C-alpha cells in the first residue's frame, strides 16, 4: 500500500507549480529571460529534472513567449470617454501700483495679485457640449484677481484663497450657423472695447448667436441675449439685448466689423445693483434714478501684413447713448492696436492704446472695466498696454491706466494712475 506520493511525483508537482509562477511572471510583467534559466538549472541540480527535460521545457517556454504579443503603453487603448473631455486654464501673476490724487485713500500703494482659472469641457454629442469652470475670486464679478495677504474672510496670515464657479453652461448647435447657450457663460455680445463690459464678467441666462455667410468675405451675425441681473422676486432686474452686425473684407488682408446693440434693462430703475460703486445717479429713496435702455455702436477696422514689422494693425471705437437722462448720458472710446494678433510664442508682441470718456449715467456702473478708475462712471482718460511673448503660451505685459474724474460730486479723487506688470501662462 502506497503511503503518499513518490519523490518523482512530488518533484513533478513542484516543477509544475514553479513553472506556472515563472510563466505568469513572463507574461504579466517584463521579466528577464535569465530568471527562467536559473530556475530550471536549480531543478536539474536537485535531481528533479534531467538535462534533456530541462532543455525541452526551456525551448517550449521561449516559443510560447515569442508567440505572445508584447504590450506597450502606446498599444493600450485609452478609455473612449477621454476623447470627449478637454481641460484648459491659465495663471496670471501681477504686481500693481496705484496712486490716487486727493480724496479718500489718496497716495500710493502696492499690491501683489494672482488670477487662476481652469475649465473642463465635455462633448456630449457632436453638436452639444457642457462646460464647467472655476476661477479665483475676489467676490466682484468684474475681477478674478486675489490680492496677496487677504485670504478667505481673514486678514492675511497665509489664509486659503477663494475659488468660485466661473462657468457652468450647455452649448448646442442644431445647425452650423446657429449656437444656443444657457447657464453661466462668457458674454456673447461683441464689443471692440471694455467701455460697457469688463471681460471678466460671466453673464447668466440664455443667448442665441446666428452667423450667416453672404458671399466671399462677407458674413452677417445676430446676437440675442436674455440675462438675469439680480434675483429679487417680482422685482428681479434683467437685460434683453439684440445685436445685428456684419463682417466683410474690403481689400486683401483688410477687414471691417460693425455692430449695433440695443440694451433693454427691465426693472433696473429704482433698484440698487450688487457690486455697484454708486457712481450713477441715485434717487432720494436709494434706487437708480434712470432707466438704461442704451444704444451702442461698435466698429473695428484691421489690416493683416501691412508691413514686415507690423503683421497686424487695428483701429477700433465704440459709442454709447442712454436716452433717459438729459446729461451725462453718452460714452465713447477710440483706440489703436498693432503688432502680432496672437501672443503665443517667443518674440511676438503687441501694443495698444485707447482714450475714453464715460458719462455718469451712460451705462450701469457695475459693468465697465474695473481697472480703469475702479470701474467708475463720470470719468475720462487713457489706457496703454505692451504685451511680449516669452515662450509658447507664456507672456508678460505692462499696462498703464491714467483716469480722471469728470464730476467732483461722484468721487473726491481727482485722478487714478495704475501700473500693472503681468506674467501669464496658459495650458
């Protein structure tokens, strides 16, 4: 009667187990060929295998390994949903010098600031996408800058800085010429300047943009927009805007873009808008004195390759009229820009300059460019910018704002000078 397994059978079991581990190592991870050789040789030394059996096993394992396709990172297929997701963002560091002449807060002061933004876009279908974005936040919709040494509700001490939802919208294009947007999104109204709209503002509501080609070098467009300004029950102010426009080439490399916009602010009169510096005229009860059903005209003329050192030159202007008040109801801006149209590589550069005058009640004061005299109305002055590319998607910029008060009853400051030195990068 046999009491257990013979030595040869026990050896064969051990051999099979070890061989399984060896083969698993070969096919599951990048193993060295010498590892299997060492294992087989040890089995021969122990008398488990004969030399002939060992050579047969080595030959068989090498044949199987050669037949197995080698896996590489490039041959691995990425999850299909990644093809529908795109991520982008940017960071800007800024040194800012401000000087106020006379009045409250008069004198110079210095600021270190940063702005960070990131967004994710998901392509749900070929003509439907969803976008979500976060940005650093000061609380003011006209500024995503965070000042060093402030922190979240604290007074410095390296406290955490706030982030806020910057984008949250769905975009649908049922046909190639029509785009529909709903949610919180970048302002779709075309403007050649920031006379009315600070570019940091993300509008909330719905918009439709129609673009219609009308022959070679000619296209018409139409923006219709409905924005909610501030929820307040049945007194919620909102904005309806409609903007027809045209783009055309009047010569090779010469382009014109024209647009007229009608702004109808409903229930804004009598309200107190959030983040308003209160430079518009207010009634004795504390609400806005006037309606803001404005008419706006914008134009831009540009030239490509005007000269070897001037690959791009643009002239632009904007005029706004608010018919409700009898005075302080107009605003205008004229400017020029030249250099490279896009600053995304080393050595690319651009210079721009504009002059503006903004009447006290020409536009609602929570909308204009915040860097110019703190976004006040009843102001005039100049802005100059020089931008230079430091590398791919890296730039530096120098901005200078020279603003003057046009109405001493609005602010005690006669003049604001601002110098900004920026370094920005995007991905």
